[in-house]
C-alpha cells in the first residue's frame, strides 16, 4: 500500500450558502477511465523505476505530479513550493570482522549483523562473559554475581529457553545486557553459513538520532562460540554450564558510511485535503516493481479529482473550504511522508476537517465472494473519530455512485490491521477524521513486479475516484467542520 490521497479540508471561505446547491455531476464526469489510464501508464512506467523512496525514480514521479498540479493552476502547498522535503538516511557496509585468538571469522559464513543497528567501532576484549540466556525476569537473573561492565557477553540462541522467557521483545536481552554494562553482545545462532548474503546497503530510515543507542550485537556461529568456550559450549547447549567468564582475545570490528538522502511529499492547494502515496518498492537488481495499483491508482485518483475541482472553480463553483491535494512518499517504508507532514503540518490539523485517503483503487479483491465485484469499494475508518463520517459517506454514495460500500476492514479484530497500514492513520492519530478507500487486493500481484497498468480495471477505478470526489465535494461545502466525538481505539496485537 503506498500513497496518500488526502483531502484536507480547512475552514470555509466566505461564500454564499447557496453555493452548496451546485450540482457536482458535470465535474465528476471529467474523471474518466481514459484519463486515469493515461496518467497511470506514466506513473507506473519503466522510467519511474518503481518509485522507491529517495531514489531517482521517486523524484521523477514527484516532478511529474508537480507538473500536473502546476498545469492545473493549483497553488504550491509549501510556502511557495509544491514539494515538502524530508531527510532520509541509508547506511553502507564498509567492513566487518570477528577475530578470536588470531582466528578470523567471515561475515555470513560465521557471523551476521544488522547494518542499521550496529555502530562503527572496533573493540578488543581480553575476556568474554557467557551469560546463558541473558535474561533478567521475575524468576531468575542471568547476570547475578557477574561483572560485565565494559565487556562483551555471549548468550545462547533465543530458542534455547529452558522454560524461561518468551522472547517476544526482540530487544529484551540486548537491553538487559546494556543495563548491566555490557558494550557488545554475541548471540549464538545455528543457521550458518548464511545462504543469503548481507546486503552492503542497509535499509533506509528517517530517525537518525535515537533516544537509546544499544550495544553492537553480532549473531555468531557455533564455531565462534567454540573458539571462545572450547568444550564447554557443548555443555552450554544442554544447559549444564552456569554463567562464566572465558579468557580470550576477541576483536569485533565494524565500519559503515551513512548517506544523507532526501524524499518529499507533493502538495497542491485549491482554496480542502486529499492524500495518496505515490512511492512504491522500486527495483530489486534489474526487476522493477511497478506499483500500478499500489499506489499508482491512488496517485492518479488525486490528479483526476484535483482536475475536477479546478474545473468547478473555473466555472464559478469552487469549494468553500481550502483543499490540499497531497501525494506522499515513504509509505512503503513505514508511512514516513504522512508522518512528516502531520508532525510538521503546513496547514493546522485542528482546522483540518477530514483526510480522504486513496490507497489502491484499481483492482478487484479476488477473495471477496459476496456482492457485485464490479461495483464495490472497501470503506475504512468512517466509523471512527467522527459520527458525521458514515452518514455523509453513505448518503453521497446513495445519491450519486450507488456502489457497494464494504466495511469488512472496520472490524476491530481485523487480522490484517488494514486501518493502521496506510497514510491516513497518521492523520487519525492527530485527531483528524479520515476515510480510507481501498480495493482489498492483497493477493496475487501485491508487492510484486506483476502489479502493472494493464491489469487495472479503469472503469471501476474511475467510479471509485468519483465517489471520493462527490464525498469531498459535500465536505468542502459544509458550513461546519466534522465533529470529533469518538475516541480512536487501538486494539492490541495478537488477537
């Protein structure tokens, strides 16, 4: 899922109340299958290279969206600029090694690590402390009686539980080691050598400055453990060895470079907000992940809806509320672009009446076996934050598009947690009412190179976009903002 199409509708401008009686049908007809197809074959083209965040392909897509906003006459949404930039970082592995008593061990063959969670450093230890499972809980303290301050600790694989601890917190043992003063952690693993080699390029991230910097952690092979513990390692696997300090000359070396990248959201303003993310997964070697449905379809929806509102304004029937048409990047990485906007809003969120998010509206959910699969859309989140939303959404659909509105993903126990997986959620967390329009296509071509423009149902895609347009039209011309009278409930994971 990628792209945020949000209609951020702000306080109304002073236009006669008779404005609400304008008929939007003529302008909705400008949202056509042919126009959507034309845009999508550009947005999801080979030249866009899958639109991965902070890559040349994403920047080409941003430039195309900006050019469309500019040609429509939308006002730049960020203080004179159409783009709202934010920083992205990426680490590159330069070197990594482990040396025990002069024996050098190789990356992937004898050890592995997380590039993003490991800091550049070279440590030389004269002893290593074996700490068993390395757990501290109400039953037992594996560090009791041990002095590990400034030392490296060695611990058993997570699956060797000996009846203790569920290891559901991936950082529990690392945090326990740090709390006791350890500066490096070696976790024994049995799956060496690794069949998949460590990618020298680490994952991208946006939070370069962490509140807590944890000790460097290395996953090491049993050969490394044996080099440190000797014959004791076999006994340790059986739980027959208590925590113990071993004399050994251990060198842990890791070196990486960090590159500062940049991505952006693209904002065009018509004197409300509509959002959709325009990024996708990019390329894997030479294979392009085109992202036609995810979320090229939503991106194109934003463009077409913006054009319809521009035509209405040119005809003297523009919206009473300011409309922000926003396409965001970084959705596939963790909702980065929408998080940046909602933490640094160009338009006050307390004066934003609604966010209408379009993320995947071009395909048919093949797992949906009820109703008319040629005339439906999943509507998500209309029963949260505001009691106004569902009433308006259903009345508009009944009056204009007459689609089947499927509320499957409003279920608090939805195992796929769809409500929390697209850009609208960052608006919802800030108290902005939202509706998320979605086709439910999580099977087949989802996040695969085969999500291509030729598989889109353009007639259905256009009709879904028209529903969003009509809904935005109603909200953009209301006298009052939507009520914020429902508490956002976030169910616990594990249901």
